[in-house]
């Protein structure tokens, strides 16, 4: 039986900046441009699939 690793669907700004090796400000700006930002009560989350799709659009 293989254990499936579940990828995170949403991350916070700090975690995203670290994951994608960029400043928090840069990550926040790109996430907003990608329209991947969701606000739930006072928590701001970024959709990983939407953000990664946006990043892929810059690949040549």
C-alpha cells in the first residue's frame, strides 16, 4: 500500500514566500496578480494551483 502525499491547496504569505524563494512582498504581489488570494474572516490564503498555473505562464 502506497501512502499518498497530499499537496496543500492553500498557503499563507510567509509560507509561500519561503516555498518559492522570494520576498514576502514579491509573493504577495504575484499572488494578487494571479488572482489566487482568498480572504476568510481575517486569514489571507493563496491558492497553490492557481498561483502555480500563473507562474507557468511565464515559462518559455
